[in-house]
C-alpha cells in the first residue's frame, strides 16, 4: 500500500517540526489503533508499521493467525521485519534463523539449544471490520476494553487510502463534533444534528444529516449519517445512499506514528440495497465501484481538514460559542485515554518562515 505525505502550504513541514519533541508530560493516547487492513497480510506475509514513535512487525502465520511484535530479535537484535520469514506458525529471524512460536517463545535454532529467556515482545492485535488494530498502553498493560460490535455494511474488502500528517489523533476525532466547521469549511448545507453527542465508555456517537454535492452527478443530496468513535483511534460513519441503491461504511482512522505525527487512514465498504436482483458477483463489483469512488472523493474533501490539522495549534482553553458543538464534553470524554495528570495537547509553536 502506498503512503503519501502531506506538504502544507506554509512550509514543507508545518508549524510542528518533525525534529521537535513533544512536552515530556504529553503521552500518546491509549487504545486500539489501525496499522493496516486484513487484505494486506496474505498467509506468511511480514510487514513493518510505525506506531507511537517505534516500529512493530505484524505477520500472518500459515494457518491465518495474525501476530504483532516489537521488531528486534531478542537473540542479537536483528530487525524481524527486514528479511524475517514465516515458517508454518513461526516467525524466523533472518540473521541466525532462530524461530519464534505463536506465543513468542524461541522454539528452534539451527544450532545449539533455544535460549530459555529468548521471547518476542508480542503486542495485542485484532482483526475486525477488515481492519488490523494494534493495542497501545503507556504502561504496556493489556487491553482494558474490546473493539465493539458495530453496524457496518459491505460486500467487499475495504477500499483504503493513507497519508502522513502533522498533528494528533484527538484533533481528527474531535473534528466530528466541531459542528461549526462543517458548513464553513466543507459546505455542508443544510447541516442538522439528529441525535446529540453521547458517550458509552470507550465509545462515543453522534447522528446528523448534511447536504453534499455528489461527484460526477453534480446534484446536492441531503443524507443522514451515523458516526461512532472508537476511542481516539478514529471513527466510522454509516451513510444512507439508498436513494442511489447503496449503503456505505466509511472509516477515518488516525494512528500516532511519532512526536506530533500521525498516519490518517480512510476506507470504505458498500453494499447494494433494493432494486433489481443481480448475480452476487456483479453486486459486489458494483458495490466496490461505489467505494472506489467514495474514498478519493472523501479524501479530496478531507484535504481542507489536512491543512487545519497540519498547521493548527491545540488550545486547551478555546473561546467557544454556542454553535461550536459539544467540544468541551468531547474533551472530558477523551481524558480517559491518557494517564492521570497528563499535560494538555500543546506543542510549542515554530515561527512561520514562509515569508522569508
């Protein structure tokens, strides 16, 4: 999968420079975060992905089990994502051929006895909704909540797209309940909240209806959508496009990759609803075509958000008005994903040098 990097209009790297560290008290959020999509891992496939200023190696065993580990072999430190292979259910180090079983223990070496203390640093990983999720916790604690059963639609694997940006995942999920920016930045006309922002543990949700101009058709359609936040890892939206014979699940997922950096994933799955019965293969092909149109269209629409996220500064005490949406309520809910006493999300600004 190709990963793009956003270059903002101000400077090549935005107001938050890549070599600028975060305040020491600012942690990465806890929770489940996207590291890819299930279809990227065929049997025996090994891939490396960035996560929280480190790398992880994700691999699929020959029986189809997905595993994630810190990248370095406990024997002599080789990177398991650079030449590492899968042999049956085992991950094999490319340097000395040490093989590690599904539970992470070293079970075979080409010479000598497997060291009893050699074991991979496995990470919790799950596949759900066609997405691969890795768990992060500041104390390396096991998952404190599980990915929910969501109402999703789709008759094909997700069509996906990704880009690397400056910013923080909380900015992305907060964007959903920043009602004031919808009409102003995206041209949502009309825009109406149907079910107010509500929270339920690690989940939060909101329903609304918005008028949008559809690609190619040139017509403005008012359609309802339901959005569910999954911690600070992103959200999914259900779009009712039954007027055109389809329903779509659309994902916006934000994964921290480094200090004030994140990878934004967008994905869509669709299903045909109503109309003339067609062969299943044709149904899936049509649904895939709708998703393949929706992902770049939505990504293009999100580009206006890219500029905001990439260059804005987080204000811990914003001066809000009554039309901004429940931003304060959202931030109160988001506190649960950080250690007690964490500092606000506030990087030091870097002077704008675009005019020099």
